[in-house]
C-alpha cells in the first residue's frame, strides 16, 4: 500500500499561513493599541500634574490673571488632546476586535482542515489494515502454521 498523501495539503498549508498571518496582524494591532493607551495615560498624567501645580501655586504663591489665562488655554488644549486620543483608542479597539474575529475565523478553517486530514489518515490506516488482514486470510492455513514452527 502506498504512503498516505492528503489531497488537500495545499489548502491546509494556505489556511495555516492565513492563520499565522492573522495572528501576527493581531499582535501588531494590539501593540499599537497599547501604545495609544500609553499616550492617553501620559496626557492624563500631564493634566493631573498641571492641576496639582495650579493648586499649589494658587495656595502658596498666587498668580496673575495673565497666568490664569495661560493655564486655562493649556487645560483646554490638553483636554482636546485627551478627547482626540480617546477617539483614536476607540478606533484601534474596533480594529483589534475585527482582526481578532478574522484570526478566529482563519483558526477555525485551519482546524477543520486538520480534522479532515486526521480523518483521511485514519481511513487510510483502516484501509491498510483491512487489506493486510485480507492478505493474511488468503494465505493457506498450512503455510501459516508452517511459518511458526
């Protein structure tokens, strides 16, 4: 009997490559999302630090109207950057979710092909054993008993 050959091996390889590519794409998107979260955290920390600085100056040093205008303008600018960053994160999260779904679909398709290959291997092995048994059954009884002596 000939060696097992899975007829759909090229399809299996293609599905495997698609799954691996989707996995890499997801890892990149997750890293980008993490970077955007870090940017948001940095902006929020900057805002918190500025508020603490403003509170300290107000309590201990006092400041002029011109300084107040500068702080207010910068707070507004920082607030706008934080909102923009939150929108960027929201978009990146949607992107990650979409890529994750693509990866899961590719993984499912790959697993189906693996199961098909395993089933084909089992059928091939079963057929081989069946043919081997038929061959042994065809041997005359006298030859089989003579072989063992």
